[in-house]
C-alpha cells in the first residue's frame, strides 16, 4: 500500500461531506485528541482535520486507570474549551461509558449537549451492532456520529484488558459486521482501534465511509493519536502503535528545572521582566499605565 495522497489543508471548517469526499479521493484524514483551548489551537494550526475530545481525558488529564468514570458533564466542559481554540478542524465529542447505552432517548439528550453546550460538530460512540439503533436515532435527529469498533476501552473489563481484537476468523468477522452495521446505521466515519492490519484494510475496503485507525496499521483512511502520546507527554507509557513526534515531557520538566534554579539563584526575574520603579503620586487613584492582558495581569 498505498497511493493515498497527502491532504492539502484548506482554511474552511472540515465537515462531514468533506470527510466523505476525502475517502473517495484517497486523501488521508488526520485526527488528534485535544482537551483544552491551547492544545486545540496548536493541533488545529498543525493541520489536524478532526479534534477528538476523547474520554481518554480520564487517563491523560485526570490520571485515571480507565476511561470508565468520565462523565458527560466533563466531556462537555472540555468540548467547550476545545471549540474556543480550534477554527478549522471538526470537533468530535466522545460519548462516555453508559451515556448512550441506556435508551436511545437518553443518548440523544446527552449527544445534544455536546453540540448545543460544547460547540462540538459530532459525537463518537463505542460499539458495533448493539449501538446501531442509537446511531440511527442520533443521525435522524441531526447529530453526526462517528462509530468506534475493535478494541473498545469502555469495555476493558469485558475484554480482559486493553488487548488487540479480531485475531481469530470469528472475531474478525464480528468486527467487520460491527463496522458495516455502524456505517449502515448512518455513522459518517468509524474508528478502528487495536485490530490486525489486514482486518483494518478489509474493513476500509468494504466501508463506504472513512475508517480512522489507531493501532490498526497503515491502510485505514485516516489515523488518530492521543495528543499526549504524539507529543511525548506520557513518560511511563509507550504503546507499540504510538509514534512520538516530540519529547515535550522531558522538555517541559527541564524548562521547569531551569526556572526553579533561576528563581533560587535570583537570576529570574531580571530587570527586563519588571515594570521599573515609579514615582508614587499622593493620590489614592490606581495608576492606569499597565493594561491587563487577557486575564494574565499587567503587560509592559
Ligand atoms: O478517547 C479517545 O481518545 C479515543 C481514541 C483513542 C480513539 O477514543
């Protein structure tokens, strides 16, 4: 593989029809997770087509061992922050554990919050055939849905850990059926997580909508990585499927160490970081020569 062309990032917002055209023309889709406005801006400017406000935030932001305790309120909160930072990328809010499985009506109410309160453009939902009726309900109501099959982090206990799925013929056939059911129900794209590359290639060839792989080999229509993994912010974790494009944990730690040294030695702050000395007026009026900068206090 493969003759897929690199995408030329255009400035207008990425939409569902654009993603479908990308599949048809063989342009690959780049998706990255984001959880706050600053990272969203950086990843958006870096050219990602989709920002996923993943429930992985439970692990990388909240320090949990699984994604299960993450709530709808928390994902909506992070969607709001991400939507303030991104201009071009589509924003997808991840539906947390059991937020879509109780009833389709409850799923719709929860999904609606990601769009109406969080500023997201779509939601992602883990599961195959069993969630197809929910996907249908959301899509009918105007909520674009991204599916997610293969390794399902919300089913970590049922799967016996974060393990590659689809290794036997039966398991592979079930994953293909799940992906087809999800697409048939109206999903505009499907994440394929933790499956053998040949299975991902087969699903990608059979699905009319884009597949976005993570630990699914090179033949999907797009790829997704957790931004903390991509940027090297997870020092204790380096799964086989992750490629680190930076070592920002080490860089950040070393920068903080230099700052601490300079505070302790008195090298920081130096004259250029201060506002000089002013001659005090007799009046009790505040001195108005230091305008506030976006909530961060005075600037020069
Ligand atoms: O929550 C998440 O970040 C995800 C991706 C890894 C696909 O679901």
